[in-house]
């Protein structure tokens, strides 16, 4: 038995034991898509950040999330975390990412929800998306540190829009072009009329900041 088969058997056994449709879709995704970014998208820090967001949404917003737009949706992990969370009633999630390679992987990872019309992808630039004509009940952007023109993006968001945003202070990462030093700096970047949640969480190499509220 080779190493890949060894670990796949373990994961399949755990998915069977936990009766987890999410784990089943993760296994299918790993089998179909040999993409190195999957190891990063599903690592413990990424999952912990997304679970933290889910917990904060449950606490500050409640059950009814309605139609959700995830910006910088990447490989669809956050969408899967939310759609598999029984605390939420979600009509549909659209995962938008500028990288066309993300869509197929995200659709596989969210296959069970894509089949019933609760998940879809869109390849587009968040700076060009029309937030007025395609409104969402909740807009999520956990990639603010990746958006150099964050101020221009925020100007496109309609007043009153419910937002869940994350950034970090991981300046050492070359892809992070717009990190912030602290939570106060993040709040200054994205001023909200009503803040429902504001917090930070320490990870080994960086601190992640989160804001939930209405513009």
C-alpha cells in the first residue's frame, strides 16, 4: 500500500464513522484534483479561522444568513464549512474568485450542495463585481490582506450591507499586500456604521482580525 492510499483509507474510515458528508466531499476532491493549494486550504489554521468565523456569525447574526456571497472564495472551503453547519439556514452561497482554476475544485468540494442549487461559483474580480444589481444578504471577505485596493473595493459596497471581514498581520507573506498591524487599523480600513463583532485570534505566525457588521 502506497502512502496516498494509506492516508485515504484512514480518512475514508473516519468519514464513515463520523457520517460526514463534508469529509466524503473532501476525499473526492483530493482524488480528483492534484492541486498543491489544497493542503494549505485545508490546514489547521485555515480551518480554525473559518470555524471562528462561523461561531462569530452564529453569535452575532444568528441562524438566517439568506443568500451569501463569499469573495476570494478560493477552493470553496469556507462555503463548505458554512453549508455543513446546522446552526445556519442558507438559501445559497456564491463563491467568487479571480482565479479560474478555483471553480472546478470548489464545485467538487461542495458537490452535495451544488447538486441542489445551494452552491455555485463565479470567476470574477471582486473589484469589478456589481454589488448593487446582484445583492446578497451577507458578503464575506476573509482575504482583505490580499486586496491592495481595499479602499476602492469597500467604496463599491452599498451602505447597510452586512459584512464579515478578516485580515491579518502576516507581513512576511509576499502575497499579503495589505496587512494591518492591529484590529484598530483594520477597523479604520473598513469603517462600519454598526459593528456586531470585533475580535482577534492569535496563531503561531500571525494574528487574524475579524469584523462583522453593517457598512
